[in-house]
């Protein structure tokens, strides 16, 4: 039996921005298959823009985003969605949807926009809700939830999509520390299940503790890329964030964690 190699998502000489103003200029990057990649950098440096280009949400003005060598923007939407799911930084939902209905949107690659959910789709929705700790909210109005609850609903929708690659833009936004940790542990478990994950993070400690691969950005450029334990150094933190940091050992993982100081 032949096992299919993990898909590779990449950007080649990407220039992209908003309103004719480039945020990225000539950026090339590859998301390592089967790894957890953290994109870090100061606000406005282009992390979210790069993720949106790779997620087929923002066509580049120059360059190309590819999935296993094929132009992402040339693929059929459902074909791409079956392989890549995307959680934006500030997702929005129509009025009047229950949590169950919103999570069900993640099954679009398999059902189509107006398709009827099969028992397999229903099971995927309920399992995603269970994994994100919102199974008791399935019949609630999605817009009546707290910010943290809604964020977990969106993560559940990405999980229900059951794609090989997950692109997450600040997945711990609006969450208290306990739920942040729960989400990061869930991401670790999804990786163990075989998912490739790339996520924008503002917390360097989370990046050091949970990611395998690092992409550090500043002013629309990639400053460093490679294994987290090799790249996330005090020198890089100073260069990217203009702050110092101490490196302390995580007693649970043994990894070196950056603690910034002024």
C-alpha cells in the first residue's frame, strides 16, 4: 500500500498588500509538511497577509502560492478547501446561526454550499465540538456567545473541515490563559494526528513551547526561518521585536523559552 506524501504549501516571490500598497514584497516561503510552524513578528509586519495569500484569501499582485506545485488560485475552491483550512484573525458569521450550523460550514468541501449533511458530516461536527470543549453549546445562537466561546467555535469549524493543512491566524485570541493552553494542546494533538499546522502567534513563549518550525518576520520580510530551537534566540528577539529576553528551560518539555524584558 502506497502512503501519500504530505502536501506542501509554499509562496514564491510573493508581493501582496491592500489598496495598491504592498505589505509583502518578493517573499518566498515553504510550510514544512507534517510540522507545527509559528509565524512571529511585530504588529503590521505582514504575518497575517502572508497567511491570507497562502490560504487563497488574498491574491498576490506578483508571485504565486502553490499547493504541491499547483497554483492555489487555479484550483477549484472545494478541491483546495479539502486540503487547506483557514481560521482568520477576526472571523464573522451571519445572524441566526446555531453553533452546530456554523461548525457545519466546515464540511463544505464534502457537501457543497447547499448540500445535506450525511451521518459522517454530523459526526465530524460533533467530534470537533467535543475536542474544543463546546459540545454543550451546539444548539446556542453562535453570535450570543462570549468572544472566547466564539473563538473555540471557529476552531471547531476548521477541525470539522478535516483538511491536511490548518492555517490559523492568532488562534488564542480572546481566550483566557487556561483556554489558551487548552487550544495549544489541542493543536499539538492535531499535529500528532498528522496535520500540518501554520499559525500566527504573538506570544513567543507559545511559539517556543509548541512549534517545531519558526518563520520570523519584520517590515514585510522574512528575517529567519528554521527549527525553533535553532532560530528563536535572544539575538533574533532583539532584531525582530527590539527587546531583550532571557532564555529559561521549560521543566515539562526541556525547551528554552524566551522571557522578554525592556
